[in-house]
């Protein structure tokens, strides 16, 4: 009999810890809404004790999607963290407190500088306190794959007796290999079923050796009931187990694993592309399941076989992951209904009539310029339209610009607006982007350093939308900026301003805190 695997998505917590992947509250809510459509069982919405902004984001996610999806957030084994999680998720219908504490020798000795017994007691006390707030508590034994087994089990046994309802076994540094990790899960599962067969056993695998998906599937084969995964495999360092790879592995090889998930696989590609769009982190073209080449065939032998029967070289169809519904082509002649349908199919809300009319006007302007508007263009329109109102937040807006490029002396002139005030200036540089960024830096008065600049095409044709992703350093922190436009110079200016505005918002939030 096939058993269900619970899917716990941590894109908004572990995935967002990737340098350059910082999201604002609205972007996090958009991803959470897409995860709801994907039908994940649990969303880990953030780490609310880390900042006021993260607390507010978790709270908003609980309000917006917590009616049908279980919501959790991460806490260290301290009262203040647990309180922050409870206060941020308590409005969800099925909230869950997630506590993490290390069990390996290196964590106990180097990170906590306490005895093993003292660290174990910290975990027990944390679980007992969390249980006074909510009935569902997950306990993660951080760095479990490098822990001494008997101490690891002693910790699990103690926190289960204290009230933990889920035990998560992480391969925190991606050290495990599938056979070894599967055996670890089998041993824990055997003991856990004898201790309390109602407790759910979970795994959380990192990809430092490229084995996160393999280790996760091995754990499932050996009794794990829940998996912690991220869209596109985002996460610390080399990332986490990829949701789409684990889910499709179970679906395609259900006869081997004897397991299934409730994931709506036709939303996988849409989810992947939304996360790519909002984080600015591209998926490699040959990535399994959602890479651009995942269903591409160039070999003549392969093409011949496919024309005879797709199953010759494909073990799943593009339609399984939603590729059949991704291509949307609109024109200036497309009416409100067609455009509204396109926006709603991507999961965006259109209930505000005035807001939709403003968005439709922008669509017509883009359609006049591009002639054909594709799905990514619609994403661009909606996400750009719904960013924070710069004037109300006293952030910088681009009023006008002119860039001169050539072999002699590239230069740029820019006018910025901040609230009711406008400032303008000019500067030269080694090239058009250097000149543009030099004058913007002088106008905003912040000594930021450009660390990374990337540009790519978001759609097709001569009038394709170009997407610019940048990272800047300021006061020891890294900030990202993203923008899209048919004019790549304008997109470059907007991306730089978005990163600078992120600095200003961060400074404002720190002042509030």
C-alpha cells in the first residue's frame, strides 16, 4: 500500500539565506501563494526572531495562506525565539513551532561550549515550553549525520517524551551518502516506532556533495515520512534537496518507493520560474525537471526515437510539470478578459478594479512596443507594478536619464526623485554602466560597491525584456537589486536604485527595531 510523504517547503527560510536572494514582504507572499497552489503540506515562512521585517513577513504569510496550509517558522532553543515564532504564526489554522539545536560533538563543544547533558536539557526545556503554546512542535537535531548515534537517539527520546510531535534529522553540511544516511534513518525509525508511533520522522538534506536528493529519497525508502525541500534546491552554500526532483522521483518511480505526495506537479515549472524571477537566481539549463534543456533533444538518434515514440527517451512528459501551460502570447488587441485570465493563471490577484485598470494600461504600452507579450513579460509587469511605492517610503525613483557610449568618453546624466525633491548630476566612466552607476552613487550619497552584475533576456524577439540582477556591498552587508525593461540601460539603472533602496529600507527597519 502506497504511503503519503509530507512535503515541508523551506524556500522562504533556508532558501532565502542564499546571498542575493533577499525578498521583500510582497515577494514572499507571492511565493507563499504559489506554494499553496502547488499544494505543499507545510510552509516554513522564515526566522522571525532574526529581524522585525522577517517577523512581519511570517505574520503576513500566516494571514494570507494559513487557512489551508500549515505554517511554521524556525526558532533556536531559547524562549525569546519560541515566543517570536508563536506570535508570528498563531493566526494560521494549523501552526507548528520548529525548534533546532545541534547534536554533533563539534556543535556541542564549539558552538555551545556546554556539556552534552546540558545541551540535551536545553532542547527538552525548549520543547516543554513550546508545548504550552501550541500542540504541534518539531525538533531538529542539527548536524545529525555527524552525530554519535547513541547521543543523537538520547536527544530524540528525551524531546519526544517532552512532547515533540515531529523529529527532523538534518544532514546539515551535506556530509552523508545515500546508503549511510538511509541506514541512519532506518535505525532511528525502528526505535521511534517503539517509543511513540504517532511521531513523524522527517529529513532535511543539504547538497554540498551533490547528494541531497539522493539522500532524501534513501531516507524515504528507509521510513522517513516527511521531507524538507526548497524550490530550485535553493539554500545555504550548495543548497537543499530540490522539491521538484524529490517529488518527481517519487512520482516516476512510485513502483520502487511505494510512496506519493499531494503536490500538484503541473505547478512545478511555474513555481520554479516565479522563484527564479523574484530571487534573480537562475536555474542551470541542464537542471533536472525544470531546467530549460530538461526536455530538449538535439541528437539525431534521440530525435528519431522521440518521433517514433516519446517514451524512447523521455521518462516523463513536459505536461506533467506544467510546461504545456506556460506559453502565453498576448498582443495589443488582447482585451481585458484575456489579460486578466493570464494574470490570474499566474496566481496574481485581480480583485482590485482600479489597480487592475492601471496594470492593463501598462500592458497596452508594453504590447505596443513588443507586439507579442509572453508569460515572463506578464510576470515582469505585475511584479514591477506591485513593488513598494517609492515616494511614500521616501525612496529614490528614476525620473530621467541619458547615457552616451563610445570609444572616447562614455558619460551619463541622471535625474532622481526622492519624495518631492529632485536631484540631478552627470559623470563619466569606463563604459555606459560604469558612468551611470557613478552618477547615481554621487546623487544618493551612499558609498556602495558593485559586487556582481548580470543581464539576460527574459523573453524572445528584438523587443525582448532584459532582466538585470546586481549585488552591492554596503557597511558589510550584501544587498540585491533586480529590474526588467526593454531598455537594458534603464533596467540597469532601476536595478541599482532598487538595491540602494533596499539599503535605505534595511536602515529604516533597524532604526525601528
